[in-house]
C-alpha cells in the first residue's frame, strides 16, 4: 500500500502547543511528545512492505543525529519529495530514503481503480494532464 504525508516538521518547536506560530494547532507540549506520537501512529499503520511518500519538510534541517535516529525508526519504504526545509546534505540521512525527488508522476490504485498522480511538496497552478484526471498531491500549505 502507498501512503502520503507531508510537513512532519520534526524538531520544530514552532509546532508545539502555545507556540506563537503553531499554525497546525498541534496539541503537543514537547517535541518528545510530538515525535513519540507520530512514530507510534506511523508504525501502527505502516508496514515495512508499504511505500510512504513524504511530501517534504520532514524536519527543519537533516544534519541532526536525533533526526537520523528518529526517521530510521519509521517503517516502510520512504520516498522523500524534497521540501523547502529539507537539508539532505548528510549522506547518512539520504540513505534512509529509497529515493529523493522534487516531483514525480506515479500511478496508484485504490478500491480497484488506478489513479494518475503528481506528487510534490509545493502546490502547482498547472500540472501535466490535470484536465485529463491526473490528481496533484502536495503539502507545504498547513491547515
């Protein structure tokens, strides 16, 4: 099965309850609570046989020992669709992903029907075959 998620924003204190910029209205008091909750829910749903398209902004920066350890615990074949906050300069971090892309056209099946998709971190005004049924899946815009 394929899953799609974006804007995890690990290690971003601005995502915490009471933060001046908690634009996602996340209920977490601490980063540890947020990380533990996401990890538990992710691994309860995703198996190592699944593919997860992470639509960018895993964390503010990717050169962090704790971030590498956390992402390594997430189940599934992870494909990173690079976002504006993703720093992929650390080889150890890059190796956690099956591949890293900016955008890609894929086909996914749901309820026995095939769908053409474009995956991206950013929304686009126009994309390939949009008027022929291709769906754009993106993140970046919160709430």
